[in-house]
């Protein structure tokens, strides 16, 4: 037989190639969702008296049809499922929230927690999906910038003409809008929420629009633990979602009265990238994928109006 590859071993219990630790007869808690799910799982597992063991599971966007038997086996043995909202038949697979909740036993405790997106620190950063290419992301970094979107749409090719003027009030309004959007989704879809604490976390609230800081994950973990049983989690010794960090602009620091220093460059897996570098590579990407320009303008028209930079 062929030896399992590194990824299979990393998710060894999910794939059935590694065994549960000896003498760990606790019931099973499954955390389901995107990259935030593994970070939350680590937080939950850190609670010393947690009456459940957790299982490392691939994020939903990595799952394939070949994984479905493993998903079914995992959920059949789950006593708690804590899932983000994932649309039914996500990527044409039965891995949406409703799908997996139906796979779980009737006695399984089910909790829905939010997909955390907070753009207050990065008012121009957005995530854009296109139905023809749902997994596609720009080159350089996997995020769109509304300033680059507008540059591509308006044919402005010089980086010196890339940035836009926005007021402190517009920056604050964009942050309020971002929190309100998350609160709306929480109210519609979730059993626990986190939107109410984001502004109090300051510059540590997020590293990117969808990578919350440890403080946010800890507060969310505490609320999930309140629902399933367990004490407060232990603070991680590393930033769980800190491998990508967005530039933090001085005008945002000032507008939001943050106790933080400006961060002028991107950090991606330890490498430093300038705004100019990301702009140049993404402008080329938009020339090849113009459908994402219109998709972004349509999806974020309200935010563009709030920032006063509508096209």
C-alpha cells in the first residue's frame, strides 16, 4: 500500500489513518467551516475541562467528492457539531451546513457560528466571488482592493493615481457598516455571534478582512464553550490566523483612534510585499479576468457609496 501523504497525515483522524489517543474516551466535537474553523477548534480544545475531544478537519473549500465517506463517518460519530453557515450543496457537494446537520444524529447538539468578516481596519479590502469561478482569487494576495478595482475599471494604470481620498468620518462609517453587515448575518443564520466585540479589539481585531485576531477567536470560543460546556479557553502562543497581514494605514489608525502604529506593507507567509507590487500584479490579473471588476462593483456598491468613491 502507498504511504499516506503529508496532508492525509495532517488530517489523520478524519481520514482514518491515525487512531484516537489512548484513553481519550471523551465524546466528539466537530468544528466545520473555512480556515476560521481550525483556529476555533484549537481555541476550544485548549479549555482544560472540555468534555469533548476535537478532530482536525479540512476546510470546506478543500473537500472533494472522495472525502464524502469520511465526512459521513465523522458526523455519524459526532456529539456536537459547531458549524459556520455554508450554503447547501457547496461546490456541488453535500457539505453545506444543512447537509452536514442532516448527516449528524438527531441527538447531536448543533451550533452555528458566524463567518467572521470585519473590514473596519481595511476599508478598501473586499472578497469577491464569481459564479463561473467560485474559487478564483487575485494574484499576489487573495484579496481585492476597491482602489485597484476602480483603477482597472477606469483605465488608470499608474500606481501614483491608485489611492483615493476618504475622510475620517467615511472610514468610521465603513467600519460601522462592516460590523452591521456581520450582525445582520449573525441574526439571520447563527446561534452565537461576535460582531458586538469587534470595535473593542482595536487594531488586533483582524489581520485581514476574514482572518480575525486571537482576541476575537478567544471571545467566540468562550461563547461556544458556554453553549457546550467547558471553562474559558487558554490563549494560544501564536497568532492562529496571522500568516497574512494587510497594511494598516495611518488615516485608519487616526480615524478609529487605535493604539497602533501604521503598517505600510503586506506580510504573506513571512515575506514582505509592497502595495505597489500587489497593485501591479493584480492589475494584470484584472486585465485577464474583467468579470471580477463588475462583480465587485455590484456586490460592494453600498460600501463604495459610504467611502465616497463610487465609480
